């Protein structure tokens, strides 16, 4: 009879096979009520699962991350159940869990309307309130396929047909409704209390545009109403921060159909873009990197040799010359950097060699995936490659990690998590080579003193990587920087150096990006700061405005003086009320508004206001320029505002 070992190492003995639900009840009534599923010897199972052997068992509740995933999976079934109760002719296809929610694809004779969505959600509430027990059964594959064909569910039958013959198929149901599923699920529909349907969109069957179009209903589900409300509030805040809307308001950039996935930068947006490059150049010089520039178009054969055509070819743009020579527009900078390394005979004394480039790359993204600056086809990488020896991997990786975290701090990102991504199924190189690369990167992470979580199978096709994930002001995660250990590409492209033993050796190649894509990083910055960029990044740092025409010449002199000291300053000399001007430039998120009246002209001062509405009083021009220069150098601190706010009033 089973002996159950619990997470605290305590044990419970039972005189018969026992369900997970009964194990929970034996611990306490509260846990029994909260139980959503169980983990038996590490495997996630339903609470109805019977344990007939000695096992380690833990109870999954809504406080467990996997508990929330089970809630969302079960709510997807609740959605499908509701749709088929209301629209019996609708066929269900697939309904997976996604980030923050779930979706289900349906085949139906007409588009679902907004009114339909409201009715479906109301029916979901009703089914949940019935507190129907969730049941599971298994059928042989052929019997399961016949079952779904008999009830007109041809999509489900097709899915089952792709499963190897002889396998048992599990079905989950609630009441009279049933669907194909691996599970596990919540014990009853009454556990589903906080959900909302979000939208309906088109989706091709199995993601193939050659197949029929289905309707995809998206929803979100949470453990309780408080979490749901917080999520919906975050969505509202995200909509207010949408970089596309703010980009239009601030006149930063635009996109248009004639260049899908490519950005038209306006003067202010390009000023921001160049500010990032200037900053990164400064930090890279400090880190010992040398900047290079490599061609955007190179012969296709180079990309065959590197392995990109085989592993990445479907995402590459190709072009053919009149003499039939085929070229590829680069999707990455690494092969070009190897060509720079290969010029001349390299010695071990030159290593590590750190090459950096702000390289324009192009990757084909499906039209439906394009999203403002966040997902584009043409973008600029702050790319770098470090050529080094195996013995130098740890020191170089530690230095890169420290540099990346320092840079994120300067931009206001202090909540950074790091993922370790190991070998993908689609890769180049031997298992032995991958073993060495993964071991080296793990050792480097340990030496850097950073904690990592495993991101299985998500490494680059040529090497494992660390992924740096930023959390923004409203709790969203963005994967930006990467550090990859590559023992494959230098060999494939013939890179070598002469070692201390006077023999040829292939260098290790560390791939490094910090912003990832400048375009995407700008989008993240805009949304993180809600358009109120720190003074050092703001395209316009101050606007000088007069109250009447009498102050015009003084305003022009002030602006010229500040510009001569490297500050980005505009004037507003329009014949408008000063209150109107202040409001307009506040909406444009200009950090400082410098107001000039007769008193300021006479005293050679400026009345300083901030975009947040604070009146900081008067300050002399020389002092203002000095304080703004300090604020620029501080990269983020509001030195001028802080100092003037603390100044005693007159």
C-alpha cells in the first residue's frame, strides 16, 4: 500500500490506493478545497488520479504557477462548451494556453459578433456556476477518431489521425460536453471564477494560409477577481502607453504599406535613435570594443557555409543580379565579423578581439506578426562579437554581463531576469561541441554571480545563450539582450589564430547584443516611460517661450546659448497665450518649459516649469545650463528639478 512523501519530507501511509484529492484532504480541509491538481513523482495529474505505489506528492493550488496554467486550460474548455451550447453547429479545433490567457479556434458558418462574445461569456459564467465535475476517459486512437467523426467534429478527427496508431487518447468532459485533451484540468467548473473574453480574430487551420480560415476567440483567466481586475487595469495602462500612438503625438516616426515592417524616422525620432547610438558607443569604448561596419548584401554561398540558409533561410531576403548571381540581405552580422577577423594572420596575443557594429539587418516576418517598432522586418542591432580562447570565455562573459546590467540601470530597468537557453532541436555542430559550449556558459554565469532559469531548447542554432529579460513600469517582460557562446561558426567559416604552440586554433566566438534591436528598444522605452523620456534622452529637452513679442530676442539668445552647450532646445514665439503654449508642450512631454516675461528679461533669468506641472521658480541662464548639463550626464536623475524643489522660497 502506498507511502506518500510530501514536500516537507513528512510521510503518510495509506492502506489502499488513494486519489490526489484524498491526499489533500488528509492534510487539511482547506488544502482539499483549494486543490486544483497534483504532482506525483514530478508529473502533473488530476486530483482524481489514483496513486497505488510509493510516491512523492505535492498539491497544486492557484498559488502555484502551474495552477494558473491549469485554470486557463480549463477555462478554454469552458469557452468551447459555452460556444457549442449556444451554437451547436460550431466545430472546435484547438484551444491552448498562451501568455496571460488562452484561445480556442472554431469553425462556424458566420463571423462571431461582439454581441455573440457577450452571450458566450455569460454562458461560461452559467456553466461555471453549475459546478460540474470534470471527468476523464481514454479511448484507443481509432475509436476516438470514429467517435469524433460520428459527432461531426472533423477537425478533432484529423488531429487524432496524426497520432501514432495504437496509442490511447484521453478525453475530458463536463456534463454532457467532451473534448480531446491531455489534461490535467480543475476538478470542477466551479473552480473557474475570474475570466473574460477579449476579442475574436481570424486564424488559418494549423497556421497554414492554404487551409480554411477559422475564428479564434481570445480570453484571459486568473485565480481570482482581484488578479483579473489588476490585469485589465494593466491592459488599460498599456493602451495609454502604446508607442505607436505616442510616436504619432510626439512626431517621432511612422510606418506605411509601401515599406512593410520598416520605419520612417522623423527628425525628433532620429534624434532619439542617435542619442542611443552615442551612448552605446561611449559604453562600448569603455568595454574595449572596436566598431566596424560590414556589407548589408553578401553572396548567398557565404550564408550556406555559415549554416544560415539551412536553418534560417525562410526568413531571409534574397536578390539576384543580371548575371544570375544570388545575394542575401543579411539577417545577422556575425558572418561579416568573421570576415573581418579572417583578414591577416591572427595571433593569440590579439585575443580577445572585440568587434561591434550598429548593423542594419532584414528578416522576413509574416505580415500578421508586424507590430509598430516591436516587430519589424528592417532593424538595427547593437551587435558585437568577441573572438577569444576557451580560457577567456568566463572573464569576457562576466564583463559583458556586468556591462549589460549597468546599461539597463541607466535606462531605468533594474528588474532584470536572466534565462539560460540550451540546445535547440534545429542546430549545427556535434553534441560534444554543444556540451562544451553549454558548460562554459554555465560556468561564466556562476562566476558572474547571476541566477538563471532554464529556457529549454531556445538556444541559437549555433550555440547556447543567456537571455536578459527586462520588466517594465507596468509589469511586462521584454527579452532584449543576449550573450551566446559559439564554437561552431568560426570553424564553418575558417576562422583561426596562431596559438602559443605555433599551431592553428579556432577561436571561440561570443555573440553579444544589449539593446537587441534599437527600434524595438525605443518602443520599449517609450512605453516604459509613457513617452516622458528622461532629460538625457528626450529629443527636445527644453522649450523657451515668451509671454509677448517683447521677449522674442531674449528667447532666441537663451536658446542659442543652451544649444551651444550641447542641449536640445526649441523656441515657441507664436502669438498665443502662454498657458496654451505650456499645455501644448506638456502634452508633448518636453522635460522643461522655460517661460520668459519682462521680469525675466530684466533679471536675465528664466521661469522654469516641468512637464509634470511643477513651478520651479526663476533661475539664471548660466546656472540653468550647468544644471541641465549635469542632468544629461547623470542619465536619469532629475537634478535640476530636485535641486530647485529643495531651494528655500523667497
